[in-house]
């Protein structure tokens, strides 16, 4: 692949492929997949960590699109529950990439594009909460609680900690959401 056909999007797609193959992400591996020299990738990304941030940005972009489609026409508590369920299912279906989000140092996630992407997801949730909660502090608490439930669910399901014959993980998550939303 010549530098004329190389792009940020192709590099990110190849990086996701490497992550999904559970291999260490390196420019050398990327260059082999892309059919170029590793030095060519430096024209797009100064280091692997910056590339991982781009992979995270791609993940959040796809999640935003999924949320916008799945939440269309929904409102109230049902929309909030759908937001949470879509977020969990999307992350589980892209778990190895989602896992990268957790291992990138917080100070490296201070990326303007990524910050804007996260803000869009946050604004989707706030728009769902607005009709139910006027107090911004309470909105913040509920949104944090929902984020904690979502992230915890993703981690525990993927680690197999929620395998129990008494109740499925999905049913218990739905009940946790009901309890969280009970006060609204």
C-alpha cells in the first residue's frame, strides 16, 4: 500500500483488527497488514498511544450512531433503559476495543475530538434525563450512577462474574435500572 492510499481510517481499521486478534498493537504489525513501511504510519500518528485514542474515538462514534438509531422515538424511563442496554450490548460486542478505553491513561484521553465525542454521548443521556429531572446536580448523580452500572455490567459479564442460574445478567441489569430509575 503506498502512502497515497494510506489513511487514518485504514490505519484505525487495521489497529482494530490487531486488537480483536488479541495481539500487541505496534506500527510494525500495522505496516505488515497495510502493506507499507512502519515509518509511513508516523505521518498519521506520532505513537501507538495516539492511535489507541483514535481507536477509542472510532468506538464512541459508532456507539453514538447506534444510540441515535435505537433511541429514535423513545422517551422517558424506557429511553434511559434503552440507552443503558444499547451501551452495554455495543461494548460487549466490541469488548476488546472497549477494554482499550480502560487501559489508556486518563491524561492521554484529553483529546479534543474524543472529548467532543464523549460530550455528544453525555448530551444524549442528559436530554433523556431532562424531562424527568430538573436539578442539574441530581442529573449528574443519576448519569454517574448509570455510567457506573453500564461499565460494571460490561466488565463483570465479560469476566464471567455474572453467570448465575438464579437470574440472567440481562434480567438483573434490567432490575438494577428499574431500581435506579424508581425515584424519577
